[in-house]
C-alpha cells in the first residue's frame, strides 16, 4: 500500500543523484533538475571551502536611493536648461546649430546621471529619433548648382565693370551692356552678386531730411502764435455743397472767422477768408504769427503761399503728408462745427447753412474748453485765463478750509456764515 501523494514510479532526480554521487552537481543545479531529462550535462566537483558573498542590507537600500536622487537631479537640470534656452513645449521646427549642440550635451549628461535616453527626451520635449538625428547628423555632400556661372564668365563681368564708359554707372548698365555686346549673358541679380563679392558695388545712399521737421507744438512752445485754417463741406437736402473755411488762432483756440464758398474751394476763397480773419486779430498777436495748415491743393497753391507770406511776413508752415494729427486743433473744431449740440441735423437751403456758420463763432468762443482748463477762448484771448485759474485755486483752498473747520468742530451740516469767508466768483 502506497502513501498518499506519492506514485509508484521512481523519481529520476533521485536516480541521477545516486549515479553521480553526493560530491557532484550539475550546471543547472540539483534543485531544478527534478523531473527533467537531459542527455548531456557538464559536471564538476563541488567546492567544499566555498563561502557565499553577503551584501549588507544598508548598502542594498542605499543604491536604489542614490539612483533615484540622481534621476531627480537630472530631471531638474533638464528643465532648468530648457528654460535657459527659452524653449517652450515640444521642439518642433528648425533650430540653430548652437541650440542643437547644447540639447545633445544636456541629454547625454542626463543619461550619464541615470536617466534613459527616452526619459530624457520626453522631459526635454524632443522625439528620440530627432535627438539621434541631431547627435549623428548625416555628412553634408557639397553640391554645385548646374547653372552656376563659370570662372571665365565672372572674369568677363568684372572686366566689363572696369570699362571707361561704365565706371560709376549703375549695375543695370553693366547688365544691359553684357547682353547688347554679347560678352556675357547673366541676370541682373547675378551681375550684382559677382560685383558685390569683389567690393565693386557702391553702397546705396539713403537720403535723409537735412533739417528735421519742426512740429506745430514746437512752434507753440517757442512762443509763436499759429493761424490755422482748413476746409470742410456741408450739403443741403437738395445736394448743393457749401464749403466752410474756418480760421482759428492758437494757442487761445479763438475762432476768428468762417468763410464759405459754393461747390468748391479755390485759392481766392481761402486767401479772402484769411484776410478777413487777420483783420480781427489783436495787434499784440501779429508779432510772432505763423500760418499753419495741411497740404490741400488750395493751401499749397503758389498764390495762396505768396499772399500769406506778404500778409504775415513769414512762409506757411505745413503739416506732414497724411498726418492730420499735425493740425489736430482745426480738425477737432471741424467735428464740433458739424456735431455741436446746437447744430441742425439737416439743412434744407443754403441760407440755413450760412446762418449756422454765422452763429458758430459766438457759441464756440463763449463755451468753456477742456484744453484751456475750462476757460472760454474769449477769456483766453483777452488775457484773463491765468487770473481765472488762480482765483479757482483760491476758492478751492477756502472751501477745503471750511470743510476742515466743520469736520474739526463735529458739525458737518452747520457751515460758518457766508460773511466770515469771502469767495470770489471765477
């Protein structure tokens, strides 16, 4: 009767152990030879004085920790270096050779510190295949264009540039000479490139304004008065166009006169409006007076410039082309002229437009203006601006004193009597 869990067959491992003896063992080891059959196995005597090497547990714990610490340092270095190179996101596109060499060195150092190449590339944002292509670039084979100019052609082009009739001429003349004479056939860019390589092309001169532009603001800062004028059109309901020609004096922004013309503006209409406005000027403003306008056709007419020069004794100062900001004062007034709160929405007749143009000077000159610190142009022209502004400052100071006194006394609602403090109207 057999024991449970055992068969009647003999274990082949036991038979092999009996055949080989206790002093021999196989290469695979006795523990793995049970149940396996192998026709040939290498055997050798078992060493009796063999001592198994032991590794301390502290050393076993230290080595993985050191590897993890090195990986963290390598990751930090990769991220920091990418920020220094100002590289954002994945590295797509083309980069300079210096950037490529820096990326290769940083990733190789990270691999040395314990990271794999794939991990380093993922952290840096570059595909591993692209990194390997950068690290081992293919040799560049020198290529020569099939249409490259030959040596004797370049010599002929250089010799043509030294011909007496072509010295000092543009490169285009040498290009045309080559085709007409049949000495060489090359494009204009090729001729230019060959001569430039020989330093035979004179650098192009960039002409700059000899005297810089003097703005109207600079003239006002120097104490000049500016006589500004411009033209704008109004249209009646029947389609008749009426041109308005406002004339203003700066820096007071006083509107002197608004001339008009029907269906067009000429140099005569403009000069007539300027003469009528000049007659209304105070005498003290005519000493340093300069006319300023844009570059309209009527403004640039020779008769207009001559008339203004004889009238003011100074040439006309023009704004820069296509720069309406140089005459912003008159442009802002034109907007006020068309969209003032009292301006009619439409004009049935020409007389309606003329009546509105007649009313505007009185309305505009008596309205407080923001650029004049809310003093009217009429007050500014009469010299009352500084007096009014100083009086306003004094009134504000007195009002602050009254509020402080009421706050200190604890009586916010009870102010001192009006007879105690005299406030002047401004």
